[in-house]
C-alpha cells in the first residue's frame, strides 16, 4: 500500500516514475482518488431528450443510469437494483415509464423511488422495511451538474462548483456551442468505441503532445499531402479527406506556433489562434446562417478561436472547431476504451455534420488512419516501460520556459512538456489530498 509521501515521490519536476503507468495498485488508487473525486463527463443532455429517456454509461468503472425526469430535470443513479444488486438497465439508451429490473422484477419510478416489490410489500414486513424506505430505491450519484448541455458527475459529495472547476476549458465548450446558429448541440449518430491496450494517461497526454504528429502520422498524413498535390494540384478546395488528414503532417514550426496552454486541475488545450482545423474550406450556407444569428463581428470572433484538443482532466476531451468529443474510460492499468461522439450544430446545414462524422471516422476510428498511429505509439510506450532500462519517464522539455497567460494559466511553445507536468501536478494533488477515499 502506497503512503501519500511515496505517491508524491513518484512525481518529479522533470520526470515521473514509470509505475504510474504500469502498477495495478496505482491504477486502483487513481480510480478512487482521481476518478472518484474529479468531475467526470457522463453524457450530453440531448441523449435524454424526453421524460423517461435514459442513458447508461460508467463513472470510474461503475455502471450509472441517467434519466430525464417528469419536471425535465435529470437524475443520475447508480445502475444497481436495491434487491440483490443486478444492473437494472442493460441497454445503452431508451425510454421507459418505469425502470424494471430484469432479474426478479422490482420496478422503480423514473425518480428512483421503489414502485413495486415482487410479491408485495408484506414479504418485507418482518424485516422492518417498506417500499418507501430510501434504501429500497435507486441510489443517486452524489454530484451531478451540467455546463451548456454537457453533464458531469462526481462521486465526491463535496465536489467544487463545476464551472469554477472547468476554468478556462469552459470557453472551449462555449466555442463549440456558439458555433451553432441556435446555440444548441445534439449528439447525433452512434459512438465509435476504440479499445486501447495501454494506460489511460498516454491518451490524455498525447492530445496535447505537439511533437509527435509529423512523426507518428507521417505514413498517413504525409501520404494524404502527396496525393493531394498530385491529384488536385491547382484546387484550393481539395476533397475534405485531404483537407482533414494533411495538417497532421505539418512541419515542426506549425506545431510549435500552435502552442500549448495549461491550467489548474490538470486541464489544458493546444492551439487557439490557429490549429489543424483552421484552414478547412468555408461552407457559405453555414456562414450565412451564423451571420444572421450573431452578426458579422461576433461570428468573426467565434471562428477566430481555433483550438485543437481541449483536455478536461482526467477524462473529457473535445474539439470545438470540428464538434467531436472523446471520452476516456479506464478499464485496467493497461486497458482503456476511448469513445468518440459527434455533435450536430443545431440550425447549421447538414454538410457541417457530415464533415464532423467524416473527421471522426478518418481520425478517431480504430479502422482508419490517424488514431491507429497513436494507438501504436501507446502500445509501444506500455511495452517499453516494462524494461529495466530506467525508472523515470522524461518530462523536462522546456522546463521553466512557460509564460503566464491571460486566462489564469500558463502557455508554452507546442513541443514543451508543460502540459504533462501540469497534469501530473494535478495527479499528485488528487492522489495525496487529505481524506483520500480509503
Ligand atoms: S436483483 Fe433486481 S429484482 Fe432481484
Ligand atoms: Fe496523434
């Protein structure tokens, strides 16, 4: 069992101990102390649109059940029957007037109260329980809050205010929502689930690793660049596939200039003034709808924010400019599932959604180009760190070169390790805070 000082000793200013990626005991502690304390993304409100709509997912590996209430509010329950503990709802989503357990048939109102005990209440009279006792109903997750349609939950009863905790990353969510002419998003289509045989932190770090793209994605993105030049030499608007893939093989100075930005609680984003999403062809019908809704000046402001990946540490990541989110689901110390969801900009032409879906398929899917390059890198990291070649993983690039930014965080050149240092500062805070959940 690690003491707090032993855990703190795994994080140096310029390096972390390899066991943070490889030790199953540390992974179990992370589930309680990081994933059990932070705000964790659950779902988008559009996934439970009507009274009785439900959506099932996991929170720090625990099954949970999100249900739209009669008064339009949302409740989040542990997905566990009060009888013998079976998962009450097994399917991912649907709509039901009552929630019924498939094992012995106990049923629950959508607000979690026990509605029916099989065989009637009299069976429990001698043991002193009544259907009305809270322990006979579904149990609520302690913290649930929503920010502009994105629902987060916390297993900690004393979680901080969500908006405050999000800090500057809330403006990445704002920018995604503001890109809808109606200021509204909807999760559309299914989900891409991509199983990785690697620790969750490799993915979370890599999203703001500006040094790997032109190397790890050379075979996919450079090929797209070459093909684009050969097949569409004078076309300023080559097919969207070429436009989406090519920037991943931009040169070093492009990624250095995009920059990285780190904040409290381990949050970060890359890009801002520019990103790999900055130069897609315009869609005139969309631009017209936006200008009609917000006016030229405000639209220019919305479109000028070009962030690449935003990481809401530990497990929610988004790309505002292309309307996709990726959700991290740790499974074991060396097993992680990444979910990719696409959002529709309500009021925007269908072409915008088609571009987001194309992006998700090309970049985030297990069966396509860019994501598998990254997965191969995480696979090699997980394997390389099993060797006896050394215990420390380097995080010292451009140590101390960061500058304060006007959002209350720090900014650095793209290939700086600053974001990783910031994530592990948060990691250490969560893992060693008083009152740790054990
Ligand atoms: S476990 Fe749910 S009714 Fe028995
Ligand atoms: Fe990558």
